């Protein structure tokens, strides 16, 4: 049955919700009033409901109560209330309902944890994005139906209730307590939050806002730094957006079981513990990860919560913008954050991620059409987040930083507490910028799939730039993308930066230079395909390039190899020249790019003949890097240097570099006996130790995992444990992954790392996934976005045509809507990798 949207003539203005929750059996019942505004006359009201028992419903209209006839439209996740007469203008809908909290990590769900005495405790928490508020209350569960929420919740007296707004009153009722909350701002249903548990909190009031990190017992030492992040970033956003934070309080809740990284519920943001709880003893990558996710969700408090997209087609407006703003916040929030080296990191984690992900025919535009909640779940991906953020980086450069900022502030002020679309944003930016065709620029980047490759040729003092769409299997014809081309031109012994706006498929640059190097400073989302002679010249003089330009060039070369435009031997030759030039002038970002890319290529093609060539290059580079920089931490190390040292450690394990192996063994012993001090390399050391692990080493990593209570550390041990698996004991690891030792939310983390383990046969992992596919579909409903993670790993575990056909038969014929996009993407990637594997044997 085709999914039907709700009737926009019927709008909720206010919900009055009274819930009573039983924490012994996790059942709940509720009474609800919804004040309606009706445009025209209707005899039927439809709203969303899923898994709830609707016990009775009536309409209060013109001081009369009209009993409604209830029809459950299960396939539509709706109920239809027939009134028997026409009503219009104003009415109040009364519904009594009941339900039960689940363990699906969606709607109102159960989270389990241990207290300090080892006793099992439970809390309830909601996860309602994108379309799971309907699991908790009957409601108009689409983003355009904004309303005020008045909530009261009655629970057993030993529990606390947290929601979006501050508590207005608490009243004892027998052995229970009734929490009444202040009205929320006008907001969408997916932003409603209800949390019930034995909570602890660290609070601080700053600038009139009460901030609290809310957590379960035993995690107090991991809360001060996230609280600092929240205060610093909110201050930045208030200044940047020129709009005050709209609520009295801001709770940041660490939930033991949580399906995604975080969720931007207005005034009550929820986080996966391992992405959020950190302190100064945590690694720099964990501390940055926490800062990034806090900054991301706080950006949503304005961009997403205050102003919300009309429909999920514009999901990217929320997520791309929050991703873009999170890096801007970290970069500008104060001197503490300089350690994160954000200028380079945002290119690694935004531009590079987008370039490497959006390379297939089966991709989707940033602005993608969706109809059903299941289709919607598939949009929470790299295109929506990182590619969308890349587009915003380019747009800001296109119109200028001040113009961009002023337009965003005007947009948020104009549409606050309501809904808007991308067109509203472009019109605002266009009006402010005046002399730039923003709408045309935005339309091209948002509505077109993929991104361009620019092929260069030279003739008679001119360079011809020709655009096509970059796809790994074959460049595709496409309408051109508007690109503000920044390029380097050789003038004597120096390189001068120039720029030109390119809007056509073919563009000419007049120059007598021996070569030009495109994408100067690595600001744009495209690949450059140079002729061999020109690429040789650029690489030969690569020392003339900045660190950013070197890294961008090497990223292009890697992608050209993946597209089968250059051979692995050519790639290694280019990388070799670049490496030796870059180690002389300590171009850290470039060196990290070389080692990281070669390591990834080795992990992808490890069992081919040419993989030995990759390993040989990697081994020689590791030796030179070790001799120049070592792997021990230095207080002057930038974040990129720390990432490079971690890559040296893991690559050293692959190449069995004797000094690095000795270092790994020594530091692993220090981890075991509690004397380990190099916090920033812990994950790399554990992975490296696991790759060459004996059964005894693996058992020790498992013991560390089981005894650890710090969530970020626990996740580090779990990832490492996956690399300890060998062919002959894989079943033991898979059974462990399914056991109660690994949280339901974390099992895909272990599976994803198993899929990258070069010491196991991937066909064995595939066999497990096929056997469990139906079970996984039941275990992880669409809103959790977890089943897609297993589907995404297919490209890492299929290494033969035979296995590919097996996947198509066993998984391809039983897909859910939320997995179709990722499945098709994985199949296309597998086909390309199989083609390259054949050439590398």
C-alpha cells in the first residue's frame, strides 16, 4: 500500500499529554488532548499511531463531545477517526491509549546498565527521529505539524523524569510522583523527549541558561569536559546566529543504549555514551569526537529545532548545516580548541569523506525525494552529512563569509518557530549577496547526483578544462557544476594562486605555465584528471605545493586508481616521489594521507599479488617515518601528527617492523598493568597488538573490554577485539558478538571491524550475515539506522563473483526499504573492487 501523508488542512496547535508509566513491566497509558485548527470542513481526522492500543477517542466541538469511530490503518501507521458530521475551525481531540516500552532502540525504549553494586538497573528514553513519536503518542508525526507540548508524566517515586522543558511541579501520588513540565516552544513531534531513570547530573548556570550533563552512576569523572563544550559552543552560536538560545535549560543526556551518535531533542539532547563522555585523560580523537558531536547537536537547537524543514526531502538542511557549523564552532570557540587542528581535520572528515563516498552511480542527490519513513531512514548517510557540509563550505566561499553569516541569521529570524525549505534559504542568501546567482549554484550541487571530474589538456598556450561526472566505473556525461576554480600557476620558480568561475562543460584558461594545479587549498568537491605528462611534472615539483595541496593531489590519485584510470604501480610511483619530497620538509598532513591511503588500499586488496607492492612501499615509509618522528608522544604534536603516529603504528604491525613491534608489545603490557600513559595512541596499539595476537593476547583484550566501565574506552577495546580474530576461531568471535557481553547497539561496531580484518576469510563473515539477515531485520527497525550498517559492510566481505551472486540471491531478494540504497551501493562497489582485484592478480 502506498504511504499517505497527513491532511494539511488539520493542524495541531497544542498537545496536552498525561502519561502514567509502570517501571516494573514498562507499560504505559495516556490521556491526550490535541487542540486542532481546521481549514475547511472535515468528517474524518487521520493521525499517526504505531504499536499503540487506542482505547477510545472523541471530538470536543462547539461544547459537545462526539464519540469517534476508530479505524486502525496499520500499513499506513495511522488511525482514522470518523466523526459522523462535518466540523471546522477549532476542535479538541481526546484520545486514551496504552502501550509498552520496547527494546528496539526506537520510540520509548528500555536501556539497561549496572550500578556500582553490580545490580542491573533500567531507564527509559525516547528516540523519535525520524518518525517514531507515533510509537509513544498518537500524533501528527510529520515535521511541518509544529505544536506546543504540555506534558505530565507519573512514575514510581524513586525515578526522575526529564523532558524538553524545565519541571514546573512535582506532586507525590501514593507511591508515585507526577512530573509536570512547562510548555515547550512550538516544535515538531520528532523533537519531543521523555527520559525516566535514576539520573545523576553535573550542572552549571551560564548566561542565564542552566546546563546539565545527565548520566548514570559511576561516570561523574567524564562529565566536566562535555559540560564545558556545551557552554562554549552555545556562546559561539548565540554570537554567530545573533539569536538567543530559546529555552531556560539545556540537558545533555548520556544514554547507555542508543542507536545513533546523538539526537537533537530540543533542550534535552541525547548521546551515545561512547561518543560523548570524555575527560582530559581521553585520547585527542575521543575528545575531538565528543566536541564535534556536542557542537553538531547544539547547532540543531537553532538550525533544525527553531527552524525546521517542511518535509524530510530537506533533511540535509538539518544535518549538513549542523555538520558544517560544528567545525566552525570548534574552530572559533577559544584557545583550548586549537589543539584539534580543525582547518586540516575538516578537510579530512568532510571533503575527503564526501569524495570517497559519492563515487557511484547508485548515489543520491543531497536533496533527495522520500515518501515513506523507511525510505527516510536511508538518508542518514555521508551524502546528507559530509557532502552537504562540503556544499555549504563551497557556498560560503562562493558568496563570502560575511554575506553567508548575515543571510543565515536573517533566515533563522524570519522562520523561527516555524518551517522552511531550502528555497527559502537560497532566496535569503541571494537577496543578501545581490551579485551572485546563488539559486543556480545551489540547484546544481543539491539536485545533481555525484560530483565532477575535471579533465585537463593543453594546447597552444591554453588549458582546456572539461567536466564530467566522476563515477568509479565510468565517467558520465552531466550538466556542468558551477565551480569557483582556484588554481596554482607556475611563474618562474614560484606558484601563484588564481581563480576563475567555471559554469560550462568546457572552459579555457590562458597560460604559458608548464602546468596548473587545480583545487588549490583543497576547498572544493571535485577530482582533477591530469594528463600523465602534467601529473609527472606536478609530482616532480611537489615540494612547491602547500601541505593541503599535496594531500589533495594524492587524494585525487587514489580516486583515479579506484576508478581504474591509473594502475597501482603508477599510484605507488607518484606516492613514492611525494613521500620522499614531503618527509624532507615534514609535510605532516601529506605524509598522513600517504600512509593512511596505502594502509586502506592494503586492507582492501591484501590477498592479491600486487598487495605485496603496497606492503613493501608501506614498510619502507614506516621505517623512514619511525626514524624521523618516532611513535612516542610529544607535547608539541598537532592532532594530525598524532594521527600520523597512529598510522605508523598500525602500518608497522602489518609490515612487522621490529622496533615498532617491540614498542607495541611493551605498550600493550603497560595497558594491561595500568602503567600506560600514551592516551592518544591506545586504539592504534590495541589494534596493532590484536593483528598479531595469540589466543592469550585476545583473551586479555576481551577481559579489558568486559571490565572497563568508561564507555569510550570500552568501545576502543571492542574494536580491537575484532582484529584479534583468525580464520580458525572466527565462530568464537561471532558468538561473542551476539552474546549479552556486547550491547545490541554495539554489535555492528564489532562486525564492521571484523569486516576489515585481513586475518580472516571474508566468505565466513558473509555466511554469518546471510544466516542472520532475517533476524537482524527483526532486531533493528528502520528508525535505528543500524541494519544499514551491516549492509554497508558487504563491500568489505565479498571478494568473489560467486559470493556476489549469493548476496544477490539471499539478501537482495529480501530487502527493507531503508536498506535498498545501501545495498545497491555495496553491490556497485563490490563489482568495481572485483574488477580491480582481477587486475592486481
